[in-house]
C-alpha cells in the first residue's frame, strides 16, 4: 500500500501500534527510559509520532524536545546515546516504556539517572553524585 | 510557622521538594511507579500537589485521576494498593519516580504491569497475560 499523507512514517507491521497510541493535545506521549540491564529508570521525556517511528526504524532513541520544539536524538550533543532494546505501550496507550542500553550517563547533570533526588528520612536530598562533569559532556 | 493558604499540606521538612516540583498547566506531574523489589515499571499516572503530600504523609500511593478529576487512592476499588518505599524527583522537577510495594497487580486488566504490549520482531503484541480476571478486581 502506498504511504499516505497522514501516515508517512509508519513502519510496515506497526499500524496496530500507532492505532493504539493516544497522544495528548500537543501530539505527545510521555516516554520512560529504563536501563534494559540493571532496571534503573533513567529519565522521562516525550515522544511524538515521528520520534517513535524514527526510534523504531533506527534503533537509536529519538525524543521530541518540548523546550526546543523539535526532534531530539538523545546524545546528539553529549554523545550519551540510547539504543533501543524494546518499546512497550501501556494499557490505555498514553505512556511509552523504552528499554534501552545507555551509553554513559542519561542526565545532563552527569548522573546516570535523572532521578537523583529523593525524600529520605523526611528530607529531600541528592542520592547520587555526578559520574562525569557536565562541561565534559557539553563543552566548557 | 503557621500553615498558609497556599501550602496547606506541606509536610515539615519537605518545603525543598515542593519548591523543586514543576507542575504542568493543569497542576500535574507524571509519576512512574516502579516495583521496589523486582524493578519492573508498573504504570505511569499523574499527581498533583495534594496527591504527593498525601502519599508522603500516609505512605500509601495516591494519584490524581485525570478522567475522574479527583484524587485516586490506588486500589480504593480493587484493593491493589501501592505502598511507597521512596519518592524521587528528576533533574528538572517535572517527573516523579515512585518506588513501591505493589499488592497484587497494578493494571486494571489484571496484569502485573500496565506495559504489557511491546514491539517484538517488528510486530506489536501482548507480552504478558492477566494474572487475575478484571471482574474479580472490580466486580462482575
């Protein structure tokens, strides 16, 4: 079947996935990145239809940056890329789980996970140190 | 210090957490629930300020239901409650990670995790069966 204007990037066989996805009013779904090996939740970002299609087609995780208003190939500046191991969708189709192999660190602060602050013993505090200086990742 | 109208439910010592939270235009943040033992990501839901305060105060996870437009004490109908082990916040304060102890199943379909559909071998399909019938959880 020829591609149509409304589905330019649907990989063959994945029409069911895209039919099940429920994007929000901005055309986005939240996407959780989880370390496929250790199981740590690394970050939460957002994907649009094009980001999901590109990620599945290339095997390299691509998000949609709300602050930059464009596709964001994770690691395009820092080199800290994510390879997709498996994409999962939740029961009502409005959240995505990405099992990934993370190169280096996921967080722009130089920490492995973006979730490095927690409430412990009734106090909100940092629980993980940077593994690399941000200047090393993004230039001085 | 006496509580103020704008911060009726801030537990003592957690002002830093609430100052770091960045709610969206609807007053919500996405919250990932992860099994504190096995590491499985169970679900993604939403929390407002009151849901976070209640969860921290009681140790039982409370979300904000967007469909019902009210606080949703997870398991209030099904009995499948979540006990909070730890609440974490991401680097920019707009996503929450809840490490939880899940009673029974997290998904209303009777599956342990809401993320029971995946793309495998280029095909979008179910990867986990229900462990309990939904009618058992919610009545016939």
